[in-house]
């Protein structure tokens, strides 16, 4: 397995900049393609590793992708315009990056090549039931709709795994302060208050390093896990926005939480997710929400939110 050559698209991003380090530590040869659209330097600390190749390129460009795909044993397609706000801001970019480029890739790789694809819990949209991998999908954002379309084609391949990721949190070399846990903790530190609309809405969360461990788990257990979809989240973290704020307030006691009722939250996601299927394979997350908030508080002593979001 350590002879595997891994291609990580978007490998300089929020998840990728940690995952690539993990893959190198495990002895893999890793190629990253990223367009560095956020001018991030998140791979600086890894450039000394001779097992790492970095391509400054675009996954939508066949000239960039064709030779990389030809040489890869395993592909982890992280490159995407992530989140509803960014996709709504650049609809053409979302179409070409999140969907068309992935369809192009799936049409050209061999059936022997392995893929572990991040999709999203957002596919569940709004649900009153506990969402398992067999639950009906109800995507309500362009980002989620495109991810559902990709997953449908992906799962027609035998050597594929789809990871429906919960909302990710935690510090990363390519930081994102727009993700909900990261955002609310930042507001607690820097603003001292937040106004929450429809605070009863629930969703699931997962630490960015636990996501990376989940990818490693899939690599080493690929034969047993392939051909399946898995929810990837922290089972103790199916919490509402108000409950999340109260967790943060334990660490930032002067954090004032105001529940507004005068308008509708533009983010209408509201669901509870079961992660039992993935846990049954032997994977279990390490980091709690409290761990993540404590980590973020250390990071926010120096990090200011002027370039650390997706929009």
C-alpha cells in the first residue's frame, strides 16, 4: 500500500493541507494539483519532502489533469468551490469545477483506479428523521445539488467510496473562518456577541483532522469499504445552532447570544445524521466540539478574518 501514488486535487485547501501531510507521513507518494485561488501558502512546510509533487494548475484543464490521472493509483478529489455562498457567487465556476470537471475525470480513469470522494451531509437538506446513508436526499443549495449529482455517477464505479462530510471545524494551514463552528467562535472572541436566526436548526459536525483520519481509514480498508456511501461526522455533535453557541460560551463566558425572530436564516439546513455505518468499520473520531473550540481560541489570538474565508 505504501507504494500507492495518491493524487489530491485541491490539496492546498482547508482539508487538503492537513491530509497531504498525513499521507506523506504514511509513506505515500503524493501529487497535489491546486490553483491557489486564495493565494495560500499552506504547503510551505511540506516542500522539503521529496515524495511530494505540486502542480499549480486547474482541474478543469485536460492538459493539466490527463498526465496526473494516468499516474495515480488513488484519487482524492478535494478541489471544489465549497459552500453555498461561494457557489451562488460564481455559478459558472461551481458548475465547471464541482460537477463538469469531476464528470470528465470519472469518464477517463480506469476501473482499477481508486477514488475516495468527499460529498456532503447537506444533501439531506431538511429532515425530521435521523439521516442514514439510505435516507431520501433533499439538497437545497447549488453546492449540495451538484455533490448529489456527482455521487450518483461516482457510485456506478466499483472502486469508489463517497464520504458525506458533516460541517467541518478546527484550525488548518489554509484556514476557513466561514465554517459555522469556526465562525461563531471567531465572533465570540472578536465581537463578543452573535444574533442567531432559527437557532433550533440542527446539523452534524466533524473536526478537520478526524476527516483526514477517515480518509486514511478508507485507504487502508478500501477493499472492505468500496462501493459504499458513508456519513462522516461526530455522533455526539448533532446539535442546534443555539446549543453550539452554548458550548462556545463555556469557553468564552462573556459571549452574548441573541436569538432573532425577525427574519429567515438563508441557510435552511436542518437534520440529524447517523454515523453508525462508518463507525462499524472501526473508524471513530477523536476530537470533540470542546476540543475544537479550545484549539480555535488558541488560533484566534493571532488570526484575523480578512483573508480566511471562501467568500
